[in-house]
C-alpha cells in the first residue's frame, strides 16, 4: 500500500472538502481522511510519501487535442512569437541552412496573422523569397490554413489549383501524405518522446484526434496499432481515449468491420467517439455561419459536409452504438450537427449516448436549449479566449458575440462541459487554461470579456477532471479523489483554491501520479 501524507487533498466531490492523507492500494484509493487515521492503517512495509503540505488535485484530463500532430510538430519551427510577416520569415531563416544542407522540407507552425498590423496571410511568393530550392510550408495557429512555397506546391501537385499557395481545410491533408511517411515504430518513438510533456502538466488522460493525420489507411490502423502495442508493452503511462476521425461512410464502416467500438480497450488505450470536423475556424473565417461575416460580406465560411452527408455518417455511428464528437465552431455548423443528432436519436434512441460538440463557440440561446433537450455535451477550450476575444465581434457581430462562449449558461442549464486545449493549436498547459475559464481576460488587461459567462474555479477544476472522465464514460472510476477511484492525481506548488484566480498563471505542477505510480 502507498500512503500519502501532509497534503491538502481536494476530493472534487462538490463539497469543497479537503483530506490530509490518502491510502492507495493496487492503483486505487482505499481511504482518505486525517493524517492520523491514514497513518494508523499503514504497516511497516508500506511506502509513505510526505507531500509537504501541497495541494493535490485529481489528474487533469485534456478532453480534446491532436497528440500525434503535436508529437510530429515538435520538430517544426515554432512561429507563435511572430508578430509580423517579417518576423515569421526571420524565424524560418534560422533553420533554413540546415534544411537546405539535408535537402529536406522546412515546416513551421503556430503563426497568428490576426495580431499583425497587416493581417494579410502570407503567400507562396513570400515563402519563395526564403527559398525556391526546398519545399517550405507554414501553418496558421488554427491549423485550418497552410501556406506553401512553389516547390511544396509542385511536389504535392497543387500549384495549378492553389497559385497563391494557400491551402485550407481538407486540402492540407495532402501535405502530410507527401512529406511524412512514418512507420508504426516511428509513431511509437514519437509518442514515448512526447508523453513526458503531458505528465509535466499534470495530465493523466488525453482525448485525442489522430487517425486522419496521415490518411495512410482507411481508418488509421498504423496509429491505432502504435498506441495498442505501447500499452501492451507497458509503455503507455497515461490514458489515451481516441477520438476517431473517420470523415466518410466508407472509413466508418471499415472501422466498424474491424471490430472497433467506443469502449474497446487494451487498458490505458481506449477507443472513444467517432470524430468529425464539420467546419473551419473563426480566425481563418472558415467557420460556417448562418449569415456572412460582417467584415467579409461574401463569405459564409466552409461546411465540410452537406446536410445529407452528415446525416448519413451520424446515423450510421449512432445506430452502431458509437459515441460521436463533432467539431463545430460556427452557428450554421452547430445547426447542422444538432439536426443530425436529433434525426439519428429519433431513429435509434440512446439514453446515454454522450454525443458532443467540440469547440461549440458561436451559439444562439435556442441552440443551447436544443443541446439540453438532446443531452449533448460540449468540449470547450477556455484558452481560445486569449485570441478570440479580439476578433469575435468583428467576425459575427456584437449581438451574436454576446451569446457565444457562454459557459456559465451552459453549466446552469445542466449541459456537461469538458475542458481541453486543442493542442497544438494552443498549449496543453492546464492551469493557465483554467485561468481563462474563470477570469475571461488576458493577465495584463483589466477588463474581462463578458465576465458574466465565467465559471468558478471549482467548476473549472471539475471540467478538467471529473467532467473529462464523464466524456470517456469513466466518471465512476476517475476524476475524484475518493475511496474506490483510481489514484490518478497531481501535486501543485500552491493552494490555488485559497488564492486569487490570478495565481493560476504562476502555479506549477510538481508531481503527477497514475494509479498511484509517479509518472512525473
């Protein structure tokens, strides 16, 4: 048995209660209580860990990210600091000589042109000034736009269709197919290399969209096999809940025919929902809206599926017992998703489906009513406010902006919210992400953006722990520090529950445990 003492153990049972100590047996919590009571249970052979008065929280769950993409892009040029096209070019230049000498593509990711004085997207011609010798690509922070130079376009056969070098949405997938050719063993190595980045942030479970990254097979079997082999080899120290991106009936049926279902598990790796990407992003003006963008009157955004295509895929998944999670940012897209959910559930009623909308940003009150009626959950990324707050009113108008990102109302209506990062769009640093959920403002600004839509710290903690567990049907096993629950937890360097919310930006994770075993 493992004994943890001298702690402030946040039970996360809705009461705000703390315990002083905790006993763990065979990976599960056997008791919580006063230090005296727990020590009295211990034998001489038990290990006792003094947590030095630190706060202990349930392990964090990032309910939506793209982990394989993050692992691959660790080798890309980080463009998040680029404040202009000139700075982007400068960052790429640093790595250019090495790429040329090794005759390999130069790829960057993470720029946000909305912050630039001139927000015009880079073009093929801008990147050609860097080099016309090797392929060069730069990807916008939203991951819905990639810009290519001439050699990259020629290599992909995209020059004629995209003379400006700007690829959006599904057109970007050809780049990975051309530039990347990873084997199962390569994926395994990348996963092992990137997992410590997660555990260092207190993350014990990720819900990740990976299968479309390579499009090397109908349903991404190479990536699935990489995860499952690592799990069987005892090399997957955290929990993976795969959001299975299968954007066609053919891929979905091949997946089902292979025997995969929501809940299929090898232990730490579990098949989660069918994942679909129904529109683009607000920053790139590809999120699908009911009305045109006020600052771009001919543009309604992009719907990646017709209504009939969406209906058919959702109906097939729902009737076969799959959970479903659909990326939806614009209000037109959320209409489409909810209509498809309603039709599918009317045809094959399921009381505990846990279907959800990923991002769920631009919403009308009537859409939240429909979510409650259909029991649809929302996968939210609070940190998106860091950039979105400056563009939402320009993109959708003040009236619609005032009813969007309204997490307070969602919770008050009983809609389940699980929080995440959408990494690599945003970092998976959970504590700063909580800050945006609670404060809804930049740390260096006084004014909050629609502060009435904020959640409490207790609700933010729940949305990154027990609600994340709810999203993976594991709320009776994880997300709380109570007897019988799995001992997934993290140790924080300060008691954020007793400090102003501003402290969330400075708080650090000191240790992370999965099933009572230290993984960071």
